[in-house]
C-alpha cells in the first residue's frame, strides 16, 4: 500500500527545521500518524536527528506516543516488531545517543 504522510513527516525525514517550525506555528499536530503508524517524532528518532526532535518536542510532540500498527492483515507478520514502539525505543535501537539523551531529559520513560 502507498504511504500517506503529512508535511511534518516529510520535513522530519528531510531535517527541514525551518519548515517544521513554520508548520507547527500554523497549528499542525506534531502527533499526526502516517499510514504506517509513525509520528514525525518517530521518524526523527529513527534517523537520530536530535535537532528535529527538539523542535517537535518543543512544539508539543508526545514523547511517549506509541506507533500504531494499522496495516492490512497481509503484513501482520511484522506487527510485533513495529507496533507499540516509542521514539525512545526507536532512537535506542539505532544507537542514536544524542537522541536518546534528549528524550530522557524531556522525561521519556
């Protein structure tokens, strides 16, 4: 299936800090999920981009938001490894220490 995403997701993926700030300032929800259950903060944590993560956290992103698996049954075999992870899980699993430190300092558990 095609991945439907938001401008915040694209800006997080591309590390476009100015775009992130502008879109958040215009009222976009930092916790919007794409069709794979990823929020912009999940993408930034996965990529280890602490600067983007800081903008999202300062913009009100939920640091405890868990990915929600919302794919068709065909993809169920991947459900256990991709569902329920938080941004902290994502950053830690990829060895992104600055991202982990940022999330812990922000109160992630």
